[in-house]
């Protein structure tokens, strides 16, 4: 999966309206970001990559790139 495909998957799963998402996008600045979507993101990452994100991980993640780095850059094309 490419990084852009992953961002699109997140966009669809979390129902994010912003069309200008990139690896530099601050996830927590999105209007749709809330505790429910944080849980949705944790579930999506677990289902897609078999990586468990903790609440501490979510606190430390700021951009899509930091999320991708936490998952592991090697898991992306």
C-alpha cells in the first residue's frame, strides 16, 4: 500500500471532508478529529497492518507521516 492510498483509506474511514490531505497534514487539526475517530484510527491501523497503537502513541502522533513512521515506513510501497 502506498502512503497516499493509506491516507485515502483514513479519509474514507473517518469521513474526512478535506481533499488536500498529505503526509504533512496535522491530523489533530482536522475538523473531524475527536476521540471516536482516534479509536477508529487505532482499529484501522490494527486491521490493516496488525500494529497496535496505544493511547500514548495517539498523543504523540501529529501528522500522517508520524503515524506512518509509527506503523513502520517499510510497510509502505
